[in-house]
């Protein structure tokens, strides 16, 4: 009785939902997009990463320690005492000689002397035509200031600074000789990986030839204008150069050739003074900054005036630069405080000497991509299995652990591990999955509402929508109460509308609505409509503890509602055609059933199967035979006894069953059951059945007559039932006495 082509509840199975999830597929597509974004690495992604690295340095800047590095500072006080910049080269020569007289190991200029000194004697003679010829001749015989400076450079370990700025020299077609710095290559050719600067601004040839070393002090900021990385080896106009700091270290340790070590991933390191300085793939290094320290600086004016303490520069690597405000050589740093450009070179040199350079592996981007993929895929895998709160808490724990790992790697190993993109991507994925889970939950609720909305009460639909466990997909064994109802004489009713099929459809819809509302109002589930018949059940998909009582109440209300429907039809009758009243039979039976989704993998009916269902169907078929509107099974009767007016009808063996079933007529509710008249009727009916089953035909007939009188006083119609037993007894009385007679009626029809 659970088959048919009536209304169906279609639900996607749990297996298919887990096998394939659009939210997970969307999540994987988002992960792929995020990984692609990280590979492209647009400016906003890079800035976020760099700002995280800056925050690490601000939280834990490098400790200031006494390193053999000093800055000879052309500060504002020096400009006030010596004069405006540029100073005569003779002053620079004096400054250089004093540095080495103070015991410095080597010095480097963060300055370029690219033009001749206009204060040289020859330049003064040429630029002042009013002086005497004798004085002009004497001036022309004196060495130039540049020559004086070159002599100072030639006798000291001096590194000249060079920079790369577009000067238009190449565009003008001027051919230049770039003096090479001795170097070697370890591994593959490093030139494809090195940063390339377009043009080299060199010092005057006389100075360039005199100085033992030359290094590039050009430092490029990141996209946000902050100076974090310094190229320590680079290509400038085809020549390989060290940075100013490393060239200073090379000259200070004897001036041996430096070496560049490279592999397939890029530059691996630079060997200077027998020390391997690990670099990024492009030959840059990450400087770990300390706060600006006044103890690094020695005023040039103090050195020129002999005010520098003894041994202040002894054994030091000296960098000459400026912190004067007017010369504007200040750079933004990760610490958030501008710093003189020369101090950035000094800090780089301190990093090299102390081994505190920050590191970011050449394959760091690849590692972080894998970490991002692992974290986001883990979230996608767990999202459908965890509640939103647990998922968010777990994700916060995961990203917090990764953030701590990133910071610990910075503190303990000086490794720069990006905390931002993996964390941001993971949080984006968890928000996306939480949103899709929410939308999926809403779709699930809507699906349940749509699936059950026409078959169960709205309150029950709301419970199903809120409770994931309430709907057991796949089926389960459960005690249910099953109801079958059918319209009697439907063929006759149909004949009334032989010329009006729309009218018949309208009548059926109205009638089925009348029959459905009591079921829905009592918390029942309509399994299906079968033409003019209805099948329903209670205690599934949600638990209903008093399901037998609910089924009985619904049956009584259905009978009452149909009677009211008939009265309304009679009252609204138009024309002369007779209106045939609608009569119905209802059966309720309780017991174990198998309830769930049954059908193919792509289409399901939420329905019930089992012996309880079959018996309920057979009992509904007997209502007309017994002249009853409602018949209930023995298990139902045992449970609701005392709460409803029940009258035992017979002991019947329905078609397809071997064991007999006691059946009861449901005559009314608790109010009728409590009346003395019905109690008397019930006793008389029981005595009638006892006499009938004992073969005491005459006594049984007397009780039948009494039953009709009692029922009439209560307004109950037992005429059909009593007439049935009178006919049976009349037929049985004519037969020979049967010793195996038990009073069981074998129903030959469904």
C-alpha cells in the first residue's frame, strides 16, 4: 500500500551529499584563485607581507652591540664649522688622513666625487681673470685638490662609493671604461639572477685609479618606500660590483677577490674575506635593524679639530656619510623611524659581522604556497563536519599556531616566514565555507519545507528544518500509527460530473483538503493521495509519543469534517440534480514499521512498509462491511483504551494473514466513553461476542437487539453492524454444529 504514483517526497540522499558538495567544489576553486593570486604577488599582497616583517622587527629589534663599525658624520655642526657642502677636496684629504692616523682599518665614502673640485688652485686661476699673471702662474703650478685627495687615497685603504642614476651618458654615445673588481663565480652563471642597474655614476678617474676599492651604495626601496633589502652584489653596465659595505669589508681584510655562489634557484651567497654571506636569489639581503645609535657616529668637525678621543676609530671600519638635515639623506626603515642612508650601510655591515642578517629562503614562496594550500584544504575538509562555532574556533587555533610559528622562526633563526597570506587565505576560506554552509543549511531547510510542507503540519516542518538528526535518510524501524481512509461510492459521485471534469477535480481537491487538515493538525505525515484515498502516519519523521491517540483523534475529526462538508454542499446546492453525500471509511493501526526513503538512487518516496501498514489497509476495506466509519486495530485499542469510546467488533483474519486480529469500532472521544449509556453498550456488545463465539445464537441475537436500542439512545448508528451479525447467525444456525468453531471471521476481500 506504500507504492503508487501519488504525491512524493523527494530528498537527496546523505551519501550523495557527502560524495559531491558544491560548497566544497567552490571552496577548492577559491583556494586555486588565492594560490594564483599569491603566485602573481600583486603590490597589495607584497605590502601586507612586508608590513608583517616590519612588525616583527618593531617587536624585537636587533640589540645594539659594540661592533667595529663607525660613521664619520658630516653633520649639521660640521657644516657650521667647516663650511657649506661640498668641501674642498683638500679638506676631504685631511679628513681621510686623520681617519687612518686614528688607526682605522679601512674607510668607505657614501659620497661620489664625480666632478672636479672648483676650489682647486688651477680652477681659481682660470675663473678669476683679474689676478696677476705671477699669481696665476704660481696657482697653475700647484697640484689640484683632486690630486691631493688621490694621493691620500693611494696610501690608505679607501673605498669609493658609486651609485646608479640615469645620467644620460649612454644616450650621448660616450664610451666609458668600467673598472672591474676582482671576483670569481662558483656554480652557474649568476648574471641572469642579479639586479641590473642601468648606469654607473663613478668618481673622477684620478680618484678612481688611486682608491683600492669601489662599491655601490645604491639601495632600492620596496614598493611602499621602505628600505628593507640591500643588494650586496649586482650588475652595473655589465660590471659586477659589491655593495659599499661588503667592498669595505673586502678591502679591510686584504682586498682579495670576492666570489659569487649560485645555483638553479638563483644567487646562494657571496664569499667575502673568507666568509659566506647568504643572500636571496637576486643577490639582496634582509637587514635586521637596531634602533639608531648615536654611538655609531663621530662628527667630522670633531675629527678635523682633534676632539675625537684616542682609540675611538682604532681598528674600525669607517663609513663616511651625512646626517645633516639640509643634505636630505634620510630613508624610511622597517622600525618606522627615518634613518640616515649611511647608517643603513653601517647596520648591514654589523649584520654581516654578527651573523644576524635576516633570511628568506629562495623557495620560501613555494613553501608558503604549500602551507596555504594545506591550511585552506583542511578547513574545506572539516567545514561540512563541524558546527560553525567549532569550525571558527578550530580555524582561529590553527592560524594562531601558524602566526606564532612565523614569529618564533624570526626570533630564533632570523627566518622570514610570511604569516599574512596563509592566515588571510585561511580566514577567507573559513568565512566562505561558513557562508556556504549557512546557505546550504538554508537550502536544506527550504528543501525539507518544500518536501514536507504539503504533507505535515507547518510546526513539524519547522522542527525538521531546525533538527538535522530529525530526518533519518535511508530508513529505520519504528513504531508508528498508520491511517487509511477512502471515499465510499466514489463511482456514483463521479457520474454526477460526467460532463464536468473540472467540477469533479474541484470537488476532489476540496474533499482531500478537508480530509488532510485533521491529519496535519494532529502532527501526522501524509504519505500519499491515491485517487480518493489518503494514507498517513504518525511518529515519523519526528517522534510523537502519543501517536495512537493522535491517529484516533484525526480519524474522528476527519469523519466530523466530512459530515460538515456534506452539509455545506447541500446548503449550497444549485440546480435540480441530486447531491450525493460523501461517506468515508477510516482505519487506524499501530505497530512496528519500516519508514524512510525508498525508491531509486535519484528518486525517493518517504513512506512506510510493514505488516502494520498492510493490516491498516485491510481494516479500512472492512469499514463498509461492518457498517462503521472508523475501525482500529487491537494494538491501537490497547493503548487508547479509556481515552476513546471503543466497541469491540469482531475477531477477523484479514486477507494475507494467518493470525486473527481483534478489531474495534472507534465511536467517539473520551466524553462519550465516560457516559453510563456507552459503558452499558460496551458491556452488551462484549456479551454478544461471547455468545456468538460460543455458538449461542439465540442469546447473541438478544444482545444484538439490545445493542441497537442502546446505540439509538446515544445517537449512534449500529444498524449495519447489527444486521451483519444477524445475517451471519441466521446462516450459521442452518449449518451443522462445528466443533472447531472459534468465532473467527475470514475476510475474503481486501
